[in-house]
């Protein structure tokens, strides 16, 4: 991961409270990176109005980042201080991500609010993640879930908020998507020739809901000349553009929160590997569907992982799953 902001150029101040350098020069608000006498680094967002109410509304503190609001010589300043120096790469990447999203905003109130909302989501990420990049298996899994999300947003844009809230995969709940009394489990395979998917817990193919479906997608490494290739960063941007058209800023905040719960933050590293996405099939998980059931497990066995042969479940194949979900929205 590459650090792009000039943190190393900030000397420890001898007389003043901070050594600062302005960034995001085209934005309405004055934004600075800063270093204090204790050698801590911060982001300072200066503005003219007293926006303490907005700060108090969205404020959240975790061990990695502390937030503060103060009067300054020119007005007021919102401060986010990084408490854990080992996270500087992620802090740097996320600040760049925030700045890019703020390029089209010319109101300092919205800039401060957007900063607070995004950093609130990022703080959730640093409080729960292992601060590492996603593995290739995790990338494929996230691509498969986002591809399904993209299909639903395309089919039912008027229900975007409900669709986003129904995406539970990042929260590692029992099922990846839950729509009222209907659930969908998303599985990815890495080769079109592969005819099995991994079931990673006893409960993935069990449900108390009326209907459970299995959606299988192939996430294949793309050759250089593939015209329909994509990658994790491109998929995220594609969905963001789709949400932007709906003209509801809260949708993007919900989506970004889900991504952070998936331990994803923008990283050029994810541009290095491109994929082709191919839908395989949808299956309905009925009572006699081949699966290991928790009720049949002997005492003392807490969990089981196994491979499910796709050839053995052809009789459970269904069509029109997206339409069924539309009826459940």
C-alpha cells in the first residue's frame, strides 16, 4: 500500500500546537494534515460556522482514532487524530478516498457532515478488522455478493435502501441476503469447470424463514485482453455511480458501511487482478436438499465444513429468483 499524503514532511512543532500542510485545495473547507508535539498525526477540517451540533450528532470514538471539535483562529476545526501509528497506511488511503468524494461538494456544512459520516464508518472498520488486505478468496466472495447486489439495484432502483439494508453478508450473519421471509446464500467458484461449492457452517443451508435459495457465481481470473473484465475497485465504483443517480446521499453511506464491515477500503492493490463474472445457477434449498443438518449432529461436534456437489442438485435449480425477491421487497 502506498502512502500518498506528505506526512513525513511534517516536523514536530516546537512552539505552535501543530505543524500543518493543506490538502484538498480545491474544496470549500480548508483541510490540513497535521502533526502535534507528541508526534501524533491528525486531519483538521477548518470551517467558518459553528457545526458543533453536527459533530455531536455523528461523533464516535474508538481506540484507533479520536475526534475533537475546537475553536480556531479563523473559525472552527474538526480534528481526527490517529492513535495507532501502524494504521497510517489505511488512514492515508481513507483520507484520499474522502477527499475524492468531496470534490463535487461546495458547501462546508455538507463537507463536515460527510467527513464525520465516512470516518464513523471507517472507525467501525479499524475497531473490528485485522487491518489487512482481503485474500483472493475473500475478494471473490465479495465480488459475488456485490454482483448480486448490482443485479437487484438494476432491477429495483426504487427499493435501493431496502436492498442495501437486506445485504447481511458483510455482517457474517446466517445468510448473505434476507428479504422478509426469503433468504439467499451467495457462493462463488473460481473455475467454470469446478462443480462444487464450499459450505462453511452447519447453518448456511438451514433457515427459519419460508424460503432459502443458493445463488452460485463463477468469479474467474480474466485474461489481459478480456473486454468484460472487472476488479474489486471497479465494481465498488460502478455501484456507487448507480446509487449516485438515485440522488440520495444516505444510500452511499449505507453501502460504504457495508464495505467496511467486509474489511474493504479502497486500495490500488485490488486493481492488479481482474475477473470475469459468470452466473452459474440458482437453487432452492428444500427439506430434502443434500446438506448436513445441525439436528442430526452428535453431541460435541460444534461445526462442520463440506463441499456440495453441484451436479447432485440439478433438480433444485430455479429461475426468476430476482423476480421472487422483487415480490418480497
